């Protein structure tokens, strides 16, 4: 594969050719007599002057191109998931500043479009979850209720030899109904739509404790009314994922969920446990990326504080 030419290399090559050509032209015009020592000395002085000019030219060009090389390296190191970390160039050179500003504007546009697209996708997901939960509750659940009523009627009319079998079938249908209700709540809790964020998270913590045996406690502070629907959904889903991770991985005995609202409108959600913890650098495979993406969509930031043997704290801050 042919090596690509650099801009500074092309400029240097052009300068070398120009200065070398000028040297030979000056030697011809000056009529140097290379057979005499004086002529050779004059040409040597001219050649040294040209070489010194080339060296100075190279140093000046490298110095002037250094900000561009630095900007290119910074651009190459930009994380597409966190474009806000690009600081741009502070060099007082118009072209460099224009290039830096153009790249920053491009990153802003890409981030805005990505956030818009992801927000639309997540809203569509939540709406589909709401529809599925409603269908499960209203249609499938009613069908199972009809099955239970029919089984009860058959059990009362059946003889002793079938009563036990029908009772077992009824118990299985009852279990299926309970699992269906649990699934519908996981898809989209009705409390979030009907009563708001705090009752929804309170119910989530209660069901978590009942299912896992881990003691959970919810604490609320400050102003938590009139939240944006996207903020409510994000807070609920982050709490849901954090509790799910605790149940699967932590081995904790105590969990505390704290939700705080400031008068300025900022929100903070903290989910802490006293489990085994983990090295934070190894914790990216347990749903943290999904929670971080949800946080960015509402302008928030997710952080995870954990050490092996010292528990874990998941903190979501929404300004």
C-alpha cells in the first residue's frame, strides 16, 4: 500500500526544489569559476547559506504545523459516545480555530441527532411496552380468569376422582396469572402512569424485597412533582436495572433507594447496597451502558462507585 503524503512533507519538498533551483540559477548567473579556489569558496558560502535557509525553513514549518498535528490527534482520540470531552484548540491561529470550531459543531450536530433518534426509539419502546402490558392485563388475564372460573365450576361438579386433578390445573392457571401480572408490571407499571414516579418506585422496591428477601428502603426528599415524562421513565428504568443487578450479582442484605429533588429542578437518584461490590473497571457488562445512555438522553450523568467487599452505589444526576 502506497504511503500517503503529508501536507508538511509536500511543502518541504516544494521548498527544497525551489531553493535548490535558486542555488543553481544563482551559480549560473553569478558565473562562478569552479576551477579557482575563490569561486569554489563563494559557491560553498552560498550553498551553506541555502542549507541554513532550508534548516530554518523546516524548523519554522514544523512549529507552524504542530498545532494542526495536535488537533488531528485530539480529533482521533474523541470518543463518539462522549463527544463533549473534545475541548478544541486554543492556538491563536485563524485556520486552526476555524477547523476546531467546525469539528465541534459537527460533533454537536451528531450528538443532537443521535439523542433525538435514541429518544424516539426509547419512547417507541415504552409505548410498545405499555400496549403489551395493557393487552396482557386486559385480554390474556381475562381469558385466564375465565379458565379459572370454568375449572372451579368443573371441580364442584366433578366426582372425587377428578377433583384433585382439577385443583392442580387450577393452581397452575393461578400461577400463570400471577406471573402474567408480574410480567405486565415489569413491562410498564400502571402506577407510573396513574400515580407518578414515587409510588411506582415504592412498589418496585417492595416487590424486590418480597422476591429476593433483601431488605429495601425508599427515601424521598425535596420537590418531586410535575416531572418530565422522559425523566420519570429514565429514573424508573435506572432504579429497576440497579435493583435487578443487586438481585443477580451483589449478595447484599440491605438496599437503600434515595430520590432527591432540588428547588432548581435537579434530580438525584441513589441506589446503594452492602453487597460484595466489584472493581468498577470490570462493571461495564451488567447493564451500566444502557443506564448511562438513558441518563444522557435527559441531560443527566450516571456514576458507579464500588469496591470489592464494600458494596456498590449507583448515582443518577439530572440537572
